[in-house]
């Protein structure tokens, strides 16, 4: 893929911000464990939040490929901060397609300014991969729905300003057909939340969200009743490609640092990069990252062209985190005993990308999606 002049200009803005503002304090932010809202607002002022959303609502109106370029550059500086604009692109698109005008006009500009973080609530305690088998209930009561239940393993659980939730409005045996989607601002009576102590991505704040007789106006339902899962989930093909690029961005940062170290560090009277045992594993990692990167941009180009890309998006989602983890691990080993120290960022990047081997769809589910695209429902195994 060869970027256009306009794409290069936006990419350069993101690159400069990532390397000058994000990268120096990447590890410091993990220790603080706080999502820096001032930093998000700064990104909003630079036009780096929701770049694919309409200009009338604060975005730049660019295509999916350009959005991917920016996501990759931001993840180079801070994998976790890059999750916010990726979520803004996903959630903003969902609101544009399915929300009322009032919700769109109020919330999308807040998201593009970096003032609001939206959390998608799908996973429940009894299962994450079995996403359509939901127990959270939304009961119709006049001009509102009353929602009860728990969502867990929610990204931005205790950080979010609003929640996009999936709840069962139909019978339990209806599966995905009985699921509806709702938009609920935090502060609505009956919502409480917790935060987990995770291995990585500390500033993101994964946790549980509880709904206790939460009343939601009918106007806050997204899409048709009983069709939230099938209609709203279509946007996830887009975010899966962006997630792949997030992981690639983080891996590229570690690769660049490892290559530089291989040129400077000497052993046996010469730079260690002259030893094939050092340079060849890095060359393999560079090749793997380049291949996954091209797959991700190909997927986004298919989306821009209005062509099917479900299978390709699933490939991005399982290959991106795995390749990134393996490459970052090798970079850590390249630094030897120094790499084992928390003074260097490789261990943090490795922990951060590992979370997406689980979150937003496991590798096994992504492979099942690919198999279904090839041979249909016969690919389902119980």
C-alpha cells in the first residue's frame, strides 16, 4: 500500500504525536494506572479521534485505510492510548447507523473531541465466546426498558462515560435473534462498576458493570428490537482490522529498539547485529509484522470498496496479537539480561498485546468465523 499525500500528512501528525508525547511516558502511565483525559483532549484537538467520522460531528471524514494508518502510529507510542480512538471509530459508527439524532448530535462530537469514552458491554460471567447466549434482561415497561444483570470483562468498565450494551429482550431460546442493543450514559440510576487487577493494559480499566433496575428510554435502543446482535455486530469487522494494526504498531516499536541495540551493543569485539543468531530472528519478526500489516490494510481497503471482508478481519484479529506477542518476546530476548528488566518497555508491550489474544474475540472464535465463511454452518463444532 502506497499512501497518498493527504494520508502521509495525517500519518506524520500521528507519528510525531506518538513519538514525542506518548512514547516517553508509556511506562509511567502504567504505573499511574489512570487514563489521562487531558491527553485524549489533546488528541481530539489534533484531529486524531474518530478521524473516519463525519466532519459535521467533529471527525475528518477519512476512509478506513487512513484510520488504520493513524491507529498503527498511535500504538507505536502507547498501545493502550491507541485503544481510545479505535473504540471511538467503532462506537461512533454504531451510533451513526443506529442511534437517534439526539444521541448522535450529543455524543459523537464529545467522542471526537476526546471528552467521552464509550464502553461496549457484551461479555457476561457465564461466557464470553458464546456471545449471543446472554442473560442480561431488558424488559419493556411502557416507554422504557428495565435492565437487570451483569456484564464482565468490559474494556473501560470504570472509565466509561456511557455504555453500549447488549441485552436479551426475547426468549432465552431465541439466541442472537432475541438480543437488543441500548445506549446508556453513566450516571443513570442503578449502574455500578468494578475494576480488575489485570496483567497488562492497566490504564484501560477492564472490569464488571452491574445493572440494577436501570430504566432506559425506548429512544435509547439501537437498531430494531431483537436484532441488535445481528445489526450492530456488523461493525466489528472494522475494529478487528484496526486491532491488528494496534498490535503491529507496538511490535514495530520494539523491533526498532532491538535493531538499534543490535548496532550499538558489542560482544566479542563487534556489534551483536553481525551475529546471525541475533539478526536473523529480528529479520523474521520484521517479515512477519510486514505480512500482517499488509493483510490489515487489505482488509480495510476491502471495506472502503464496499466488498465483503469478514474472513479477512478475523484473520487480522487472531494473527495480529499473536505475531506481535512473539516478535516483542524476541526483541526482549535480544536485550539479554537487560531485557528482563522492567526498565525497558518490551515486557509491558508483551503484556498489553497479549490481552487481545483473549479480548474482542479469541483466536479460536476468529478461526471459526473464517471456517464458516468457507464452508458455512457445517464448520460449527460442539
